[in-house]
C-alpha cells in the first residue's frame, strides 16, 4: 500500500493540463494503485493524479464507500443549473467555500484493460467528477469561486501555516 503525499497549492503540476494515457503499462498500473490507496484515507472523495505529482489523466474516487478509478476521463454531460456547493480540496487544506457545480455529471474514460468506463451521478458524485476532472485540466476549485469569495480564499491561503 502506497499512500502518496498530496501536492499543495502553488505546485506547478496542479496548474498544468494532464496528458492522456496512450499506453497502459506497469507505470500506469502502479499509478492507479497509488491513487486507490491514497483516496481510501478517511475524508477523501477523490484524488487526481496531479495531486500526487503525476501529470496524467487519471483519478480515483471514494463516494459513500464506492472506491474506483478512471483513466482519460472527459466530462460528456452535465445537467441542471450550476449551484453553489460547499467544497474543499486536499491541495488547498483547511479551506471550504461554495463553488458552482452542476447537480448532475457524467464522465467517460477507460479502465486498465482499455474498456470504456462511464461514471454518472448526482450530488457528491457529480461534484467529485467535476472537481477531479478540473484537476486534470489544470484547474483548482478556487478558480470556480465568485470573485469576492476567491479573494477571501486567497487571503486564507496566504495566512495558512502550510503555504
């Protein structure tokens, strides 16, 4: 079991778009295992590969005890008007703010055997699918905050003991 350390706000890997996984090799298999091990810790709904320092399109999730992963995920559908949803991020520890998220989301990608995977859901799962896919696009949730709230969040980051 390898629980990898989480990269924090300011690390360049969090701001760079992740590369597609073109070949599933031992390195990708090890990455998936590390993502699964890392997301299993209490209080974690998802971990994207950039959060553990790897710039590849992969994330793991842990929603209501359902743990899994997806490679090369792309959002293929969102529905419902975006609404403010309380959200935090392992890469921005200690902050909790309302980010605009669609109440329903669907992503499509592949598994380690190259088979198509579709993840779809409402509520926390929809939020996690959007949040983790944002990470793969080089975006942190604080970029989805209103300008006023983003200003507060940035001040909280600057004043934090981890920054």
